[in-house]
C-alpha cells in the first residue's frame, strides 16, 4: 500500500541520569531531504540517524529533533592549588602588615576559582544504543501515520479513477450515437472522412490503460507518487486529444469532468511518497 509524506513520531529516552525527547516529522518534498536538531556534540550521529530514516522513507522532508530534558548532576570541584595560593598570600599579608588572618571556610569557598562546577560530558557513542531504540520507535510511529495517510489518499484517487471510467463510457456511447446520426446524413465518402477525423478509440484505449496502471500502483508497495503524477500527465494529454476530435456538447462536458478528476489526482500525487 502506498504511503503519504506527512507524519509525526516521538519517543522518550531514559539512560542513566539522562532524559531525552526524540521527535521526527516529515512533510511533502520532491526528494528525500533530512534536517537535524541535535544537542551539542551529537553531530557525529547524523549519518547513523539518516540510515535509520531511509529504511522506511524514500521521499519527503524529514526533521529529526533530539532534546535533553535532564542532564547528569553537576560535579563540584575544589581547586586545591588555587586555595593554597590564597592561603599563602593571606599569611604573607598578615605577617607583613601585622593583620589578623581571619579567613574562614565560608570565605574561601567564595573566592574566585576556589570552587568550580563542571557539567558531566555526554558521550554520543556511549548513549547511541539506547538512543537508536528510541529513534526506531519514533520512526515507527511516523511510518504508521504515513501509512494511514496513504490509505486515505489511495481511496480518494481510486474513487476518482472510477468516476473517470464512467465518463469514458459516456464518451464511447455518445461517439456511437454521433456516428450513427452522421451516417444517415452524409455520403459514404464524407462519412469515411468524418469517421477518421473523430475516431478516439486509440485515445480511449490508452486512457483506460493508464487508469488500470494507476490503480495497480495504488495497490503496490513501491514509492508511487512520481509514477502516478507522470500517468496523470499522460491522461491529460489523451483527454485533450479526445476533446479536440469530438466537438459535441455532451462529450465536452465529459472531457471537462475527466480533466477535473485528473487534475485532482495530480494534486494528490504530490502527497504520495
């Protein structure tokens, strides 16, 4: 079954003291295109994430977002060398200027550089196995949504193809009526020329073939958006030829209806992977 190109999937990740939110979404696009919004230092994972995405997605603009919602607690580091220098200077000042050395612990920890807080470093390669599982869940949700859209699009296009078949039957019937009426009015030579000029059997046959091809693609598991768009262009060409050959009010109405259905099929093809 065909797929649409619009979808969203998400998952949460808990790894040790780290929590992340993974979100993937896709929109219509002529080709496969992917954009990343990753935490700092995670750029090395872009290639692996793209490989995951392309397992299920052939066409569409894909966005992958990974946000860290909870980081490991910060480490508090006492810079002993800095503290020793402060204490040595304090002793020197106290002896040189005969001052009381009244430094307390609370004073020392407030001195610039004495105490530092350092964030724990997240290693992307270490977290990758857990992150990969979350990404797979997110892409699975995205794929399911694209499949649901594909079923809806396929049903809509199938309905338009059925309506096209009804218009084709109308044109065939009207063509016979026109020829029967003209056969009585014209000479054999005139009728032969008319029959040759307004013969649309070839165009009708190709149009019916394209309808069958489009229906087959809708049931296939391949990427069909571009193929259906191409078929719709050929349908439009044959329909224009039919309209130019048969100048009849009823036929013109059927041709207009065909063109309308074909144009809507082309629009929907832009939403199909």
